[in-house]
């Protein structure tokens, strides 16, 4: 198996580097990051994968951890896709890679991995990074960095990561490049996209990145529309009463960056009503683990992302796991990545100044200290639309946290000319969701999916990314 992987890597290298000067190539740059085999990894099919650290600020000793999978077929021809999760403070490896779209998904109880038949590396070379610093295995040797986290800081680090990663993997320097992600990555994605877009204009100072566009899932976009949509969704889906809804409309002005005490109180009641179910997928069973478990205590209750303005503090309790859907996926990821043999195989936790730590799928201390300074990223959308980038937004329509209602408000607020009207798209002879196209933005919903679309509807999600990357239209007829 090792010989096969090495021969495959050599062939891939020879096929994809003919356009790069010989002086720029150093196979050791990336080959030392190759993962030979992970504990509990299935032997078939083979997976070509790499992981390690990329320094983003040498003076501060700041480095981001990545996990990269070559495309399953024709990796020399497929685009490069960077996936980001949000939080802020949640790991793209703990969610995107091993729960949603990576080729290796974590098994129940963290006892190993299984192959994902719907992995997005069927369509692209797939890159995950734990961002910002302090998430997962990513680290800094300058503790004050963790007090400065905000959107611009995160975007700058992500840009530096990308530039330095491409130096390590130079065969991808001219490859079509896309960004994808979900939730608070609704901020990270367009902000990183803007940096790449702007710096591509000055090739004398910055390396050119062949950036083509981005796709954002259930994205936090503008506080006003997002929270207006959250409230309306809770009422329209029978989570809260008419009285709560009317009261919230009276006392809450979501156009204000800071809410009044009255608004905080009534919205806290809304979230308390959500505490009995899974706000991230309102029709799925919630996860209630033993509250004495150290893993359970570290999990952001009921899901992977923050509530940003108001947080739930309800306790986690034990319950049966219903067949067909296991909502405790984040716990299994934590159990797996805290294994020393897994960390060794991943080349993880090797360069930290303090190696005594617990890997968590979400770092709640980042959530508590993060500086939420950006109210809206819609102006960035307007700028990048004019710049001609390909931009898609998608929503699982069972998500109560960043619901379809608020995202529709955001898309409509862009004021774009309509290209094709709201209509159904189909998957396996069933309605997969709805699609509407504007001049510059395509918006797609995925029927029955929650906040993590690819977790709930993996086959539909694969069709979605195929359409985005290839230009093949989602079928609008059975």
C-alpha cells in the first residue's frame, strides 16, 4: 500500500509541475506531510492525504493546522477547494472533514473511520484548515493573539495560510481555486475572498491566486436579517408562542449592534424554547449525553456553532439515540482526535509550546472573547459580484439557527436583477429543494437539511457542489 501511494504521488507530481520552474519544486515540502495511514482507517479504497502545520506569523509563533485530500480521480485536473467552518471557534476538521464532506468520516464512539461515498473530493482537491488560531490543533506561542481575534485578524491569517500552503504545494498555484464553508464562515468566506481578490490586483507585491468564486452554506451574513429571520422562523415553525413573537417584535431592534436588555431577555426565552430540540435541525432528535462526561461538558450544547448574541446554558442529559440519525457526531470527533496515535499519524500537536491540551471540536473560550465587529458582509458581496466572481449561497431549510428566511432576506437585499425565478430542483426523482438565480448570485435550498447540509443530505450536497464547480445545472425536471 505504501509503495502504491508513493508511486501515485510521484506520477501526480510529474503530471502537474511541468509549468513550474525546477528551482521552485521541492517534493519534501509536501511529501513530509503525507499521512500513511490513520488508526481505524479502512484499507479500501486508498486515500491520498496530507496534514500538518503552516506558519502564518513567524514572529508570534502562530500556525494553522490543515488536512488535505487529493481528488479521488484526476487530481491534476480538479480544482482546489478550501473548506471553512465557523463558530467562531469550531473546527473545520471536526465538522467539515470527518462529519460532512471529507472522504473519511468518524465512526460512532470515535473508534475509527469509514469511507464517505459522498465525499466532495470526488469533485475537487479538498483542503481543510482549523481557523482561527486557537481552534483545534492550531496554535500561537503569543497568548495575547487570542485576545485580538476578530474578522480582519482571521482573514489575514487565512490569507497567509493559503499563500504559504501553496508554496508547500506549488503544483496547485495555477489551479482554479474556490472557497466553501458554513455558518459563521459566512463572514470568513467573503472576507478572505475579498483579500484574495484585492491582492491579486498587485502581482508585484502579492502572489497571484487563481481564485474563481465561493459557496457559503447557512451563512451568517447580516445581523439584522439573520436575527429577524431567526425569530420569524421560530414562530412560523411552532417553536415559540404568538405572545413571545409579538413581544420580541416590540422590544427588539435587530438593526442595532447591541441589543437592549428587554430584547436580550425575550430572545433568551426564544433560545430556551429551542433548548428542548436541536436548533440546528429542528426535526431531528437532539443530542443529550451524560453531563458528567468531560467531552460533553466541552461541547457547545446541541450543535457546532455559537448563538453569537445569546448562548444556551442548558444542561446535557442522557437519552436514547434514535435510529437513522445520530446527533452526537461532534462527541465522536473529539474522542477520535484526542487519541495520541491519531495525533501522531496526523503530525498534529507536535510544535506547540504547551502540548498538554484537549482537542475540542469547538473552543468556547474563543466564542466568549471574539470581537464581533462586523455587522454585515453584504457590501463585500456587492463588490465581489461586480468583480465577476462565481457566488452561490445554499440553505438547509430545517435549520433554526441561520434559517432560510433570514438568508432570503439577505439575498434579496443585494437588489440584483432576477435571472431565473424561484423553482424546484430534483434529486432521485424527488424535490431536492428550491433554486433562484440572480445576476451574480445563485441561491439554493436543500429540503429537509439542517445547519450541516452535507451531514443530513449527503447525496444532495454532492450534487450541489458538482453543479457549482462544473456549471452543470441542477435538474429542474424529474
